[in-house]
């Protein structure tokens, strides 16, 4: 089990505290797993409070043993009811706070309301973007975790080739991948998107890959029912249909996103042509990922190249299912900054980890594309999900 040093946690807390001071925010209150883990090293706390002035503290109702085992650098305060919370808040002079920050895109209304009642004059402030932007640059310790996770994720093609048998369903081959992930200590996806996800990824084939979903991605799969329309289905995989394996391996909370393609027998000419085009764009994007590059410029380059290849209609989805990005940050969330998308005028910096995924939706055929997680270095980007890019023929 990996643990970060107290000095790394202290550095993270200080960066957040400085940002709060600059924005005139009295305190940040987090209760989502990614923020809890990033600052405390545990997802057990009910709330983590980071004041602009004074020491951070955890509010908890239970989980004492696990908290003592995992958190040594932040004080834990236990409460049983609202009177306990009021006293804790007053003792730390937060009852007179002017602004309280939350990740409002994922924190429940009831949690915000509970905290805001403790500071009657305060206004809520949305820290959703700021809290994630802070995490775009990974530390050496975070990078080491992701390098290890990338090597494990890169074995997907081997797992598929070793276990696939003609006549299998999407669900059956996906279970081999998911079993491999779990045996290598992968945990569940952590995403702020409003989608029901019970699988670490998508194994989907043919027209099933074109099934739309509210999930903001180009390929969500058909799923097993209307109650869970995401991921693999129980449909038998057909000869020559494109099969997409789009998976996230999660090691110690950190996501590694990867996509590879396969088919039973050689792919159709249209599929092969599309795959080669996406692979070319993929390589060009990676070559552009250097410190100073502008996020949206990379998207527009990919879109332009897709048009030149003849895929203006199909690039990153068809019709209302089209998405406007070609890459996204990965870390403690599956989808976090940086976003390679229009209106994103920020610059790439060293130590960012980004999933690059140019894909096309071929009408009546399926989704075709490639994805790798890359690490941005001073001299350029390095693929850290180093599986071969060969189209897999089963």
C-alpha cells in the first residue's frame, strides 16, 4: 500500500490555503473522494476543512481506526450532532466566515446547506475548477504510481489474445480484463460525470459502440439493460466487427486510460483506413504536447486533420452524440483538467498526465480509435500506457 509523505501533504495544503487567501475565501470544505484523498490520504473523513488561516481538520462520525492508520498530519474531530459541529466551528472562528468554498458540481445540496448554517453570513463559492486545476501537475510520487499503473493497463491486448474464443459475448471477454484489473488491485472509477458506471471501462463491438449515453464520451457501449446502459452487453461478437476496448486501470486512486481495437479476422477496409488516420492524429497530438502549448490549439489541430482525412462528420461522434474534446486530464478523477477542447486557452505544463483519444464514429459500422495516457515532460510527452498500437486480429 502506497503512502505519501507528510511533507507532500503539507505542500498540497499550503497551495490550497494560499489560493483561498488570494480569493478571499475563509475555508474550503471537501467531502468528495478525490479531494479527501489528495489532502488527507484517506477517503474515510466525512468532511475535510481547510481554512485560509489555521490548521486543516477532519470532521468525522466514525472510522476511527482507519483514520488513525491512514492520516497522521491532520487533526480529526468527532461529532455526533449539530451542537458539536457548531462548537467546533465557533472554536475555529469559522462562524464569522465570509465565503466557504465547495466543489459544487459534485457536493450534495444537503452537505452545503449543513455547513452554510454554521456560518450564517457566508456565501458559498464554487471551487470545482480551482480544486482540480491545482492537481494538473503531478508530483514525483504521483508519477511513480501512474507509471506502475500504466504498465499494468498496457497488458490489455495480451489478456484479450490469451483468452478470447470465437462465440464469446462482449461481457465474457470484458470479465477477463476486469478480473485481471482487480487481481492487480484496481479500484472503481472515480468520475464526476452523472452516469451509472459499474465497470472500469467499455468492451463493445460493431454498432453497439455507437449507442448514445449521457456520459460525455464518444463510446459508452450498449450495456446489459436500460437500467445500466453502459459498457459490455451480452451480445455475441460478430466476425469482422470492430471491437473497442476502452478501459481505465486505477492504481492507488490514480486513473490510467487506454483504448485498443480488435476484430475477429481482418478489419474491413473502412475500419482499417479510419484506424490508420486516428493513429496518425494520435501521434501528432502527442508530438504537440510540450510545455507552453495551448490546450484548445491541440484540439483544433486534431479536428483539422480529421477533416483532411475525410472525417469531419464522424470525428469524435455522430450528430448529437459528438463530443468537443480530443483529450482530458487523468489522475484522481477519470476526467479532470487539462481538457483539450475549444475555449480552453490554458497552457500545457510539465508533469501533466493526459489521456489522448482521437476517435471516429462510422455510421452503421462502429467507433474506431486509439487512446493512451501520456506524461508531459520538459522535452515533450511520453506514453505511459505502452501497449502496442497494432490493430489486434483475433
